[in-house]
C-alpha cells in the first residue's frame, strides 16, 4: 500500500499518477503496487514535480510497518533508534536553506541536496560497528517451533572482533529436513546444547544495543522476541539492517532474493550446511558487497 500527496505540482504529473493509483482527493493518491513500480513512480514524481512538493508513505518491513519519502520540503525523514520520524526544520536549517537558495541555481540545489541526502543516508544506514546474527530453528513458526542454535559476530570497521555461538536443547524431535539443512542432530543438541533460558541472556548481552545486520530479519526477530516474552525479558528491539530488503531495493533482475541466490550473484562462496556462524559470516560478506554496490550506483551521474 502506498499513499502519495502532491502540492502545487503540474496537472500532467497528476494525470500520470492516475494511471497507477486512485486519486481519492485532490492531489492524494492511494494504491497497491510492488516495490519496483513504487520506486519508478517516485522517480517520475521527482522528475516532474518542478517546484511542487510531494510526500510518499508506503508499507515496509520494519517495526513501524511503514516508511516515507519527501520531495522539495523543509521537513526531513530521519532514523531515530530504528524508528522513522520526520524532523521539523529549525531556524538554523531554514537559514541554511535560504543561503543555499541564494547561492546556487535550482538544478544545483537539487543536485547538492541529493548528494547530501545520499551521504546522510549511507552514514545512517551503514554503521561502522554492528552485530550480524542468525537463528537456527526447528521450523518457520516462532509460536510452534523452537530455537536450536544462536550465533552472532561483532564487526567493527569491517573487522570481525568477537563471535558468539551456542546450541539450544529442543523439547521435540528435530524434523529430518532441518537436520539435513543444518547438520544439527538430536545427539549434538543433547551433548552440546544448553537450555534457552541459560543461553538467551548471554546472547542478548553479547548483542547489547548494537545495530543488527540480518538476512530476513523478521524471521530472526520473531523468534527472539517470542523467546524474550516467554522468559519475561525486555523485548528485543535493536535497530536492524535487513540485507534481504536492502538487496531488493538496489539489485534488479533477480529471480528471488534468497541468501543463496545473492551469494551466487556476488560470487560469495556458500557452505553446504546452514549453521549460525557460517550464515553470519556469509551475511557479513553479502552486506559488504551490497554497500559497495550501492555506493557505485549512487556515484553514477545524476
């Protein structure tokens, strides 16, 4: 679901949007489109809005379940501990914008603003120190299935400084497909596994309040939050960067965005067995490749 609002924009742009979205009020458009169509529509808005203002709100896989973009407005989207908010312009920022308006052409202003926005976004979205985590489970449901392994690595300026890994005892029999996929067996869990109530606090202490990088973060966070609720621990709510969503946004023409598909696309060696630390290492490599890819795309001429 997306909602686009236009103010003082050319009629031609409004007519263009009407081909894809429903105009429910003057300058207000609502519709259901995929991410690629959404991004293409926003490109058209920015290219054709001229001096008009535009805002787009759309569904997203984050804690708020939404994200938004603005064009030609003094209000700026910011990330506040994983929450997307709108920064109201201060007098200082307004004065700065006024100085910018006086010193450069409108085309130059747009180019500089885009460059600054991209730099701010990169700095905000790609922290220097972060945790990469992975959760291995007996299935896909965080209500019915169990965690059987927790793994995480601490990365600082591209260097892996620490690792955490622990098996977790399961109360039910491991499904054969899970044993085949992970290589984790009943014997391994019985001999090396510990109770989740013992492992989880250690894991949370290791992760601390660092930003988290994960592939398909909703899956990992679903199991971790369910476990925290079960043991009456604080809700796991670290800010996260999902390499799945990042790849969908910047890499086109892939059949799917599974970890294995992306590893093959970026020529990253993949281990046959899915284990938490190995998946953390591969996700870290993928994240590095995605940042490099995004940087090259952003450096292309506007």
